[in-house]
């Protein structure tokens, strides 16, 4: 199964990744590697992850269908005073958004929007699309809501306050990576974006206000997600951080997200469209992934990985494992992609004694596997989606071109994050 993933990653051919994991799950059960009881247990463990993802997809669907994402993106573009500033503004804006929305939804919005901007202003769309790809990778590393691998870690690692833990250790290095990455893309793409033109001036003049004047009561009734989504995120973060600070009984973050998403679905127009926005293939992928990993544990594969990877046992120094975790995650994410790698690593780290009382290795696993997505576009599903959508409108992003700009950003963000975790910032 891993061989099929590697072939697909390297050559872009073969069945979809979700199909590979469904096939792998069926083979795991049929071969007897995992019993029916073990399969049921694996799917039970997967349920919180699947429900959390379902909630995030519902929110993303509502934000897109109710025009909130498009409005915010057009406002964001209007903040760039000249074409040379566009990569900087796009990088900062999409990085922040990626911390709270699944990055796949953001790149699906970005391609048609930025392609339209490029056609209208006669600018080169490729630098803007590359800025989005790099930005959503960095921003999504900050919280469990940003990407599926962080979500897996937050639910399966035993962390008592996963949102607060990720923010505690990653806020400074990720914020620094966003600022420095934005400055880098502005410098790298400045000459390709061209001078200020009348077409660009007209585009800026038409950019909407972020909070437009008018009857907000009617606006909220038509677009309830503009209140319910930020309210859910604020409540989730406050309860996660506050509960840990005041020793309150923990409420799983997936329950809070699901409650907010279902409330949004119930009060929103166009409910069927919101449900259609749910990426069922990704949910199926995760269900199959949990069964495959359960089979890997039962079949002794995880025990072999513990020996091969040479990650130190949990001890008094939780930073001892950082070099191994970073090195293996960066390389393996290019080969099998970051979500399968993290799913395999979770039982490895658990078997070595890491748990809720050792947060740094878990945060390192999430950050390294995510930030590795800027090394090549093979390292993150959001990159592959963006490259595919760009090709559909005639923009081809080559691997060498992606690496030319992505490698410096990846090296910078990985280095800052490793250093911050090592010294305990």
C-alpha cells in the first residue's frame, strides 16, 4: 500500500489516495491482520476525527456559499498598494486564515479568484498562487483546525488542551515564519509582478470594505456563518485554554466544533449546498487510514518502525527526540505525504512512552510534517490540489520552480520552529 502511495506521489498516476487506503483497509481485514473487533475499535477511535473534519468542512462550505471567503479575499487584495505588494499581502492573509480553516478549502477558492485578478490586471498569476501554497502550509501548522495531521495529533496524543498547547509552542515561530516568508515572496516576485497600472488602480478602487455599511441584522440572517464561525472558534480556544488553566473538566474540541457547525447548518439557507461541500473522500480516507494503522500495530509494523527510526524513549528531556522527529517527518512527508506519516508515527511515539505529559514531541511531529509541505509540492495535499486547479486554467507550476522558492521558506520555518521548541520559547 505504501508503495502505491509512493508511485502516485512521484509520478502523479494511479488511484486516488483515498481509494488506496480503502483498498488497504479491506485487505487488512480480509487477510486477518486485524480482527473484526479490532476494526470496530479502530473506527471508534476514528469517529472524533471524522466528526471534527465534518464540522470544519461544513463551516468551509458555509463560508464559501454565503460569499464570506470571496468578500474577505477581495478586501485582502485591495490592501496591496501596488502589484509588487500582492504576494506579501496574500501570504499574510492566507496564512492567518489557514490556522482556522482546512487549507484545502482555501486553495480551492484561491485559484479561480487570483486567476481572475491576473486576467483583469494583466499580471502574472503564478507568483500569487505560489504565495498561497506556501502561506497555507505555514499558517495551518499553528492549530489543530488548520490541517488533518494536526487534528490527528490533537485527538490521539492525549494532550489535555491541544489548541492551547499548539499555540503555546508554535505561535512565536509561526508568526515569525509568516512575516519573514511574506517578505521573502515580496522580494522574490517583485520584478515578476510588474509596475502599477490603471487596471490595478481600478481593481483596488472596487475592493469592498471588510465590514461594509448597511443593515447588519439582515446581513446576519442571510449569512449566519459570519457570526457563528468566529464565535465557535473563540469559544473553542477560550474553553480549551481556560479549562486547562483552571482545571475544569475538559470538553473535546471536536464536540464544540460540531455543535457550532450543526447550528450553522440548521439556521443557514442552502443547507444542501453546505452538505455537498463536505469532502466525503477525505472522510473515507481517514476511516481507511485508521483501519490500516490498526493493522500495522497488530502486525508488528509499528514495532519495526520504532527500531528503524531510532527515536529516543520518553525521558526527562522531551527535546531529545526533536532532531529525529524533524528529519524523518520532512523526508517521509515527501514520499508518503504528511497525513499517512503522522498516522503511523502516533502509535510509534505512544509506544515509546510519549503522551499528554510530553507535548513538545507531538507539537514537533505536527509542525515538521506540515512545514515539510513547502519543500516540494508532493509534501502536502493542498499543494497538489492547487497545482491541479492551476493546470486546468492553463498555469503550469513545475516541481523545480516550486522548490526554488519553497525550499528557502521551508528551511526558514523549520529552523525557527526547531530552535523555538529546543529552547522552550
